[in-house]
């Protein structure tokens, strides 16, 4: 049974379970690199009480699948898995994960970082934070666009 490469879900996830499924007893795997993002309690100088994430079902999964396809073209990896949560999240909640497996660590590290940079700027998610000043949409950051540019990709997003 193959593991889905992309999941958009409201439920939390267990990194250990996800990595075990991605490895799937594949004896070629010599490296696993993962990243887990969590909701912070502060952003842009304000306290964040919660964050709500929205997406376009179907379109979001397709966009992330294309990102994983691009990672496979650029790096010698054996597999990748992306989970991104949507809905209402609180500080400390896990918001997303990227896991990559390969024969060697360098390829896993690079592919994981590539996918993170891609996700931060190109994945169609909209984030709204609740702060003491009221609700606000989270804009893309110039630093995220610069991170993507180092891979030779210009950011094509427009912030909501």
C-alpha cells in the first residue's frame, strides 16, 4: 500500500507514524529529513490567540503534488510526504509537516528545504490570525519570496 503524498486535514498528525509509513521498510532509505511547523503565539509584534487556515479543496492538493513532482526532478529522493492542516488552530498546534526520504542526507535536506520554501509562497492557503487588535490576514513575506528565488523560481503569489 502506498502512502498518500499530500494530505490537507483538520486532524493533528503523528510525525513518527508518518515517517514510518513513508519509509515503508525500504532498505534503500539512508536518510530521513522532516520539518514540522507549529502555530506561534506572536507575529509581527502582536499576540496571536488563534489562526484559521482556508484553502481550495482539490486545487491545493494538486499544487502541492506538483511541488513534490518538481522535488523529485531536482533531487535524488525516494519519497516525500506533505501534511497541512486547515481550520482553527491554537498556539503550539502543529500546522504542517514535510518529510523526505532518500539514500543520502544531502538530498533529503535540500529537498525538504526546497519543499518548505515552495509551500510558504506557492501553496494556495489563506491564513487569518486573531489578535488583540482584531482579525488580520497574514501576508506573504519578502524573505519567503527570496528563499524561493534561490531555487530559481519567482514567487507568483498574491497575498490575501
